[in-house]
C-alpha cells in the first residue's frame, strides 16, 4: 500500500514538472512570436514611411513611360528596401538564439471581479 501511495505521489510530481516545463517552452515560443511580429511591423512601417515621403521620386502617371531618373530612383529604393528586409529578418532570426539564454514564464493576465450577493427578500 505504501508503495502505491509513493508511486502516486511521484507520478503527480513528475506530471507537475512536465506541465511546468511545457508551460515554460510555450511561454518562450509565445514571446518569440510577439517579438518577431514587432520587428516585422517596424520594418514594414519604415518602408511605408519611405514610400509615402519619397515615392514621388520614382512614381509616374499610368500610361506614361518612367523617366531615366525615376527608374534610377526606383532601383535605389528597391536596394534600400531589400537591405532593410534582410537586416530585419536577420534580427528576427536572432530572437530565438537570444531567448534560449533565458528562463521565461508568462505571467498571464488576470482580473478579479468582485461580486456582491444579495439576500433574498421574504
């Protein structure tokens, strides 16, 4: 009987440990995805700002051929765009390497909602 009880306690402890380990892995994965998304949003936002403020340098009316200067500016923009995306993607890949050096546990959101019980009137 004592062996069964000790075995049950050990299994419960092992289960708790496995569940905690999985939670830490899931927490790290969650943080990794969030950070990568923020890096991606920053890259796309930067490219959008460049296009908004400097797009007139390479844009042309539909149906009209682009001038040599516009083609040159478009080529420069494409080079800059490619470099921004490459550097951002490299940093996004580095996130997992950096996070592997940390023990991460998500502290979840929690909210307590107070409630009042009313006495029933007779």
